[in-house]
């Protein structure tokens, strides 16, 4: 199991926020919306559903802050649309 760390506007795996093995970056758009704008998973971690684990952490953050998510990142958008029942309540329309 990999440890997911919270950095500045990102969740990441690795020893350094500046050189992560995987990351999902987001920005706050006002008081009600989080925009996911980038996902990266290194070759060594691919195929382990790491992107989904990172997405779950952003979803947890959004729920805690009572915000919705706008996924501009192609990975996050596809993952959220693939499981509409899981993400419908948090997805900003």
C-alpha cells in the first residue's frame, strides 16, 4: 500500500512533493468548487489504480469542505463519468 500525502493543491505519492511518483493536482475555484486539472502516475505505479486512489482523496477533501468537483483533467473526468452512481453527488454540473 502506498502512502498518499497532501501537498499544496495536490495529493501525491513519493518522498517529495516536487518529484512525486504520482500526483493529482487541483485548484479551488471560489468557495464551492474544486477543479482537478492534472493527474500523473509514473510508469512504475501504473496499473495499480493509483489514479483512482488519488481521486478518492480529492473527493474526500471536497466532501469535507462542502464543495463540488469539476474534473478538467481527462483521467479524472473519465473516472468520474465511468462511475456516475459513486460521483453524482460531488460532480459539479
